[in-house]
């Protein structure tokens, strides 16, 4: 990791300001140039080895490295284009170009893998003689060390600037470590036993390459289609807003991603209903300005006036909390208000349920809540709006951690 820190400190100006777009771009450029240089060297070395010992699996591995170099070049172009500021046709900037460039890379990787797959099939049908070389094996072992360092390098930078593209590159490099290991095994088996399994190992390498391409495509499509809010970002924004005097609570946070470090968000902030609207509006304006400066997020806040002094309303709200906790601890609610009529009261609120709840389950939970409230307060009628959160749920987050 000392080499990583050396490169970052010498080639990334203000490297600690990872939320800054220019700094983030510098990280991307550094990763691209390191990837291009290392992969071109590996391509040349492995191609020479493959030609000397006449091994399709080694040459397949070499062209896999060449595709990685092309990926780094496209990544560099993508990062530079994504750096362009907003213009008349693109008011939210060009940040998503980085995702598009990564998606192009995925197709290149898949194409390389498919070409190697066809070549390996032909090699299995029409095997050719190989020669064993200890020097060639040592070169391949050294290439594993280079790829392992590249994986750690990209993973370190990816975590630092929260880049899905770099994390995907790191995963791809780890895949290359496995494919090169398989290639070495093929050469060693031939040298020890004389069995020519080169075509089969080349086939295995090509499949791993194609799988890596598909995974890169999946990782880059997710932010383009739209993904849930990471809990850490959710808590960062909600805690930032709620720390201001005059804000009681928040809900309905939505974050729109227009490229790495280029986000805008909207959130509902609860304010006391007896506070003059001018005062609350002044606080909201200050939060929006501070959020842009400190978090780098363009935040739009909707004010929700809530009752904080009426004892009957507070009692009903606490009762709803107890009912929800008894039914499903994952249930939450907001926008709670009570509208008093001549003979009955309407208890109105939005209910947030897990995404696993289908329409039937939603109807059932609404009826249970309404029945429980009516049992304790016969004069109350419920008006419940059911919705989902835009944040990653706990079960999904645990699944992601297990996958890692």
C-alpha cells in the first residue's frame, strides 16, 4: 500500500478532498494511466510467452490484459468527458458519462472473452504441440503479483472516492489473478505429465473473462437505472438536516445520481406548526445552502408542519408507534396529523413498509392498524397511505456484505 500512497500523494493534488469533483477526476486519471501501463506490459510479456511455448491459454490471458488496457483508455476518456461542466443541453453536468464508458468497457471485455472461447474450442478440436519453459512460468507468476497489486490499488482508490467503476476494475483484476493461475497450472501439467489441456484451460479463462464483463455491466447499469440510497449517505443527509434548530424530524429522502460526486436530493423536513412560516423558511434556506457547501449535494427541502403541543395528538402518535412495533418492527410512519370532526377524528399518516410487502400484505397491515386504533379509540378513523423507503433495506445491505 506504500506504493499506492506514494502515487496518490505525488499525482493527485489535494488528494484528501475526495468529495471534490476535480480531485475525484485526478484519482480516475491516475488509476487509468497505471492500469494502461501495467496491462500493456503484461500483454507484451504474456504474448511473447504464449508464442514461444505455443499456448492458447497464455495468449488468451495476454489478450485479456490487452482488453484491460483498452478498458483503462476508455475509462480515462470517460473520466475526462465526465469532468465537463453543465451546459444548456445538460443542466446536471456530464457525470454519467463515466458510467456509460464503463458499460462500453463491459462489452469489450465480453467480446474478448467470446473470441477466446471460440479459439479455445478450435484448439480442443485440433490440439497443437506445446513446449515447456520454466522462464515462461516465472514470468506468469510475476504477472500474478502485478495483477494482485492492481486489484488492491483500484480497490483502495475505489473505496476512497466511492467509485463503483474502480471497484469493478479491482474485481476484474482479481479475476485475472485466477485466470493466470489456471494458465500456469496448464503449462505445469504439460511440463510434468505431457498432457496438453491447453484448450480446456483457455476455455475456462474465456468463461471467466465473459463473466467479469457481465459483472462490470451490472455494476454500471445499476446507477444509470436508479439504485436505493446507501444507509451511510441516508444517515449523513438526515442527520445534517436534523441538527438545525427548528427541525423536528425528516423523511422521504430521495437522492438522484448524475455521476459520482454529482448528486441532488429532496427531503421532507418537519417543523413546528405554530412557528411563523417565515422563520421556518429561513432555516430551510440556510440548510440548503450549507448542504451544497459542506456535502456537495444540491438539496431541495419540503416543509411539513407538525403538531408538537396538543396532548391528544401526541398521545395518538405514541399509540400508533406502539401498535406498529407490535405488528412489525420494520414499520415506520410520518406526516402524522389529526383532523377533528363533530363526531369523530381522522388519524392521517403515511406508513413505510418493507419492499417485500405485496398489495395483499399492504391491505392486511392497514386493516390491522385501523382495527387496533379503533379498538382503543372508537371515535377515530384512519386514513393511511402505504409507501416504500428509497433507502437500502437491512436485508439487502447484509446480502451485499455477504457477497463481498
